[in-house]
C-alpha cells in the first residue's frame, strides 16, 4: 500500500447514509473511482479525493521511491511485487509464511533475520539450487528430501556428491506424506529457540537428491567448448548431496528479497504486542492456518499483559510509591475515592497545563525580546530603512537630517502640476532637438521665454519651438475641426447662454471659423522670423485638440481669440498681480492669436506645449530617431566591450614589461661580484711574490719572476676582456631598459586614450539612452527619486574646447510613488512617519509626485554627506553621483555664474546716464538665443 508522510493511505469506506440510501434506492447515482474502488456520494468529495491522489507526495512502500502520485506508487508496488514473487522460490513460500504466522516481533527487520537464519540451509522439493561437485558448479533441481536418518539406516547411503548413472532406476519422486510432515518442521518453527532447533533438527544431517539441469547449466556456467563437452555427461543425472555444497541464487533468496516478500504478505495491528499475521487471501492460497490456535492466543495475551505491566511499572516508578498504607475500604468507599482522585487529577492536570502554557508564553516573549535586542550582525549593503546611525557614527560627524530642498525655487513652483508639465515639455524639446531641428536651450531660458509678455520685440525661442512642433504634427493623423466638434458636444450638456470669460460656445466657434484654416500649408520660414506661427498654432489646436486630451481647451481658445475692453486691459496690465477681478476677466472684443498669445498666462502656454509634445511623440521623425538611437546604443555597447579587451591587453603587456625590467636589473647587480673576487685573487697572488724571492736563489727567483710576469699579463688581459664584456652587457641592458621604458610609456598613453574614449562613450551613451527612456540617478532611503536631466538627447555636457555646458544646472528630487509609500508604510517594526519627520524635517517631506530641487553646490555636498552607503539604494545613488560628479558640480557652478552675470548687466545699464531708463529685454539670454539647427522650410 502506498504511503504518504510515512503513513499508509487508507481507502475511504462508504458512509452509513450512502449504504442506507443504496438499500432503499439501488439506482442512486454515485461517483466511482475505478482505480481504487472507492464510492462517493458527491462530486466535490470525488474531486477532492482525486486531487489528493494526484499530489506528488506518495512513496512506493516496496522500493522506497518518493515524489510519486498515488497511482504511480501503486503501479510501482504492483510491478515490484510481481517481480519479487516470480523470483522468490515457490516451494519456500508456504514454509516461510507458516513460520512468520502469529509471531510477536517488534521490528520487521528482526523477523527477517530470524527467518533467514532458519531457512538459509534448508531446502525443499522442486526448489532449484546450485550444486558444487568436483570443483564445478551445476544448476540443479531438488527431487527428493531425506530427513536425518538413524545409524541403522545410514549404512546403505551412497557417498556424498557421488553421481549415479542416468540409466539407473530412478527413485520415487518426492517423499511420503508422513515424511513430508517431518521435513524442517522443528527448524522452521520460530517458537522454538534457534539453538534448540539446531540440536533437534540439524540441517547438516539432511540429504537431498538433485537432478542436474542441462538447459540452465549451459546458459549459466558454460565457459568453453571443451568444458561443456566434459560436463555434458552430468546433464540429467542424479546425485545425493548435503546443504554444505548447495546454495540458492542471490536474486531468488537474500535478506532484501525475503524482507520484501514478508512485508508484502503479512500485516500487523497497531496495538501493543500485536502478532504478525499473513493476509487472509495469501494464507488461503498457501494453506496457512488463519485461525489462531488457543495455545498461541494465550501466549500472545501473556506477551501483551507482560508488556502492559512493564509500562505500568515504569509509570509508577516515575510517579513514586504511596507514602502511607491505606486501610481496606468497602466498594462504595473505593468508588468514591476513585471519583475524587479522578476529579483531583483532572484539576491538577488542567492547572499544570495552564501553568505550562503561561510559562511557554513568558519564555517565548523573553526570547523574542532578546532576539530583537540582540539582532544578528547585518551584512552591508542592506535595505536602507534597516540602517540607522549609531552613537559612534553620529559623533564622527555623519548627518542625521537631510538638507531641506527648495520647493519655491522651482520654475512655476507655486503649482506642482504646472512645474511637472513644464519639466516634461522642456525635456522633450531638448532630447528630441535633432529630429525637431531645434537647438538646445537651458531651463532658465525656457522659463523666461514662457514668461515673455511683449509683442515687440517678439521672442524667437517661442516662435521656433511652436513652429517646429507644428511642422512635426503635420505628419500625425488628425480630425478636421475636432476642437469645434468637441465644444459643440459640450454645449449640449450645458445650460443655455453658458459663458466662460464672457464668451459662449457659439461665439467661440464663430470666431474660430476663419482662423488657422489650412494651417499645415502655412510656410513658417526661419528667415522670415516664423511669421504667422500664432495663427498656425490655433489651426493646429482646432484639428488636434479635444476636451479629452486638452481639458482647458475652451478657456485657452477664448483667450487666444478674444480680448478685454481697452480700459480693462490697461488696468489689468498695470497690475502686477496674477489674479484679476471678474469684470476684468470678461473678454468681449474679438482679436487675433498673434496679438493675444503674449497675453496668455504661462500656465496656458505650458498646457499648449504639453499637448503638442504628447502628440509629437507618435510622429514619424521621433520614432525614426528613437530607432536610430537604439542602433547606436548597440554599437556603443560593442565598442565598449572591445575597448575593455584592448585595455586589459595593454595593461598585461605593461605588467610583463615591468617584470622583465626588474629581472634584468638583478643580474647586472650581481655581475660585479666576480670582478671583486678576481681583483682580490690577483692581489693575493702578487703579495706572495716577495716572500718567494727572499727564500729562493737568484736563478730560481729570476725564472719565477718571468713566469709571474707572464701570468700577470694574462690575468690583466683576461680582466680587460671581462670588463669589456660587462660594459657591452651594461650598454645592452641600458638600451633594452630604455626601449622597455619607451614601450611602457607608449602603452600607458594608449591606455589613457582608451580611458578618454570610455568617458566619451559614457557621455554619448547617456545622450542616446535619454532619447529612449529617461531614468533617475537613483533613490534615497525613503524612495525619493533623484533626477539629473543634463547631457541627454541633443544636449551635451561638454562644448567645443571642453567648455562645461548645462541644461538645468540643478538636481531635482521627486517624492516617492504611491506604491513605494504603501510598501514603506507596511513595515510594522519601524515608525516610518516619525523617522521621515526626524531625518527629513517637516519642510523636507515630499508627497507623491511632489518636486523640490538643490540649486547650490554646497546643498548638494551636504546631501551627499547625508547619504549612507550601507543601504542598497543610497550606495547605488552615491556611486552615480561619483560617476557624474565631474559634470554635475561644474554645471551647477556655471549656472550660478551665468545668473550672476545676467543679474549684474541690468544694474550696469541702469547706472549709465541715458534718457530711457526702461529695461532692454532684447539683451536677455533667452532673447539672444538662435536656432542653429533650423532649416529654411522648417
């Protein structure tokens, strides 16, 4: 039976209600599980059981294979059982099953050991065995079994292993019935101790008549043609043998296959000291008695009683003996005492369990408190919100509070939605300046242009921006008079004579009828200062804008086509306030867009540009540019990999040159030692000359002096040659070192070139990637997003000659998204809001989609000092700042310098003595901007 979590799977029995219903209504429809034979009343029960069977959590009880479903495990058990039953000797099955029937053994392994020891040397009729005869092994079949014989009977027994002729009269097959009862009866009875059974029924005293089987012998034991001819004479012959020369095939009889056979054929109850019983079907097949004999039953009951008494004694020893002897009580008193004892024991048990629960709860609380107090060491970098500054870090000067970013310093910062639309429009125009044929401009210039309110002189930047977008939107599909149709649909839902700024829908539609028609054909030439772009803008809005994509369509069109009364306009222009009275807001005089555009508030201008940028994204020019950027990004990635390989190769060559130079210097240093030894040797030889001259005769001294002179000359010559060789070697080494140094310098210069190229690739990569998707520099610990928009798209970080350029010259901070805020608020172990208030301050808290900025380099330095690199997000953010710091910091300083210069110029002009004290707007930076990428037709 397959097991699940080491427990046998028990099949479900039909409920009593279902059985009763089957009796009353035999035609009742039920759900039948064919593989197991189970019956279910409802489909839900059937499906639940089938789902349980399909789980991969069952184990084959025979092979031990796990990870199977029930049916796979059952199939595996059936296959293994068939294989095992076919291999296990059939004559041995009945004897083994009779031996294990009613045995009380705790573990199955112990039972298998006992059975194997009893039957390993006992053989039965028709069993096939191996027989060793005269040094050869034969496959044979047991024909007859002779139990131990008496001394008188053993006289005529032939010699062991003596083969008789096949033509001899064959003995009767098998043995008599009364003899069969005696074969291995004592030895196979496990109730008899092993030693006693061995004495009373010794297997070594049995004789077996076997017949050699030619077929099996030829397949299993043929080793050669010559050997097969010699052994052929034994085929079919009979011989009498004993168990000492007999053996079984290990595939048919071993402890493992015996264990599998017994486990498949027997079962046992879960009660204490329950006997092993052969399954009824198998017992009936092999003639095993299924009724427990009375003697066996008494023995089993005695074993059970002994086991229970043993456990009871152990329990009493734990509880302890009674302290006093109790007098004999009546039956009523005993019952009363027992009831009181049971009640007292119940109360005591409940009190003990309650105390244990309280103690466990207390210990668990203490453990959790200790774990919280003493946390495991954290591996950094980790989650930023898990990182807190300790006292040591605070004393070291690490900042706890973040420098407060400025919200009011943002362009149009009084309205966060307006600033975000302004930022989106500027970013789009700068990034896609190349397909739009628009030169780059700074965010400050864009802000001042949107605030420009003078008709004369006109702002060239505004004209170029709108003209390029209008040309681009000609390629975007549109619907004629979509704005008029949208306004007329709106009129149906409004009251009669509903007016906005004093103008009704009908009046507005009438004013729009003759303005901006055929706007896509108006020639907006660069050489003509884009004359007529305001009317073309209105025509573009008529065909592209609806109340769905431009909710403020009616107000904007009204301001473009209608003007206030002259006295109201004068009063409104003289007021510096952006909020005017309701009477002044009424527009009653029809006008033209070229006159009214510069009277539009910056919010309306930003909304118009936002709509046009959103529509221009789907234009062909922008799409083609994005695809081109993707291709260039792929090429840059490949080039970056190739440059990395070259840089690595050059570095390895430089290291090898440095190693060779060190190795060459060492022999040059040691090369002077032989010269010193030679010199010392020469001086010692020369010092010996005077002593020899004083001790020898004149003639001898003269001869020796000549020899000494020749030797001295030879040594001097050798010494000169050695010095010459050393000088040549030194010159060669110097030349080699000089060449190696020159090669090292060349490689170093190549590496520097590659590094400069990598820096250029990074800048180019940033420009191209900005056209595909704009990504922030990173996030801080509270998921505030940090943005730096410089150097993306058509903008560049460096101008000609390496001059620093900037687009915004600032770092923008955007509040966390709604999703990030929800994730942080779910942290139960930290007071997130209190921590944000402590570390960001009440003025530094940013709501979702709220913006702020750092415009001063000193503020940015403080922000970088506040970042903690132990957090994952802030570590990545700090690395991004380090990577681009050489462009961020100079860009911020360049912007501050430009702002200071532009602020000083008006004061200098006002200080000169001129008749006119009016401010010269044409000298402002945004008015001096020119479109160098413009073509005449665009």
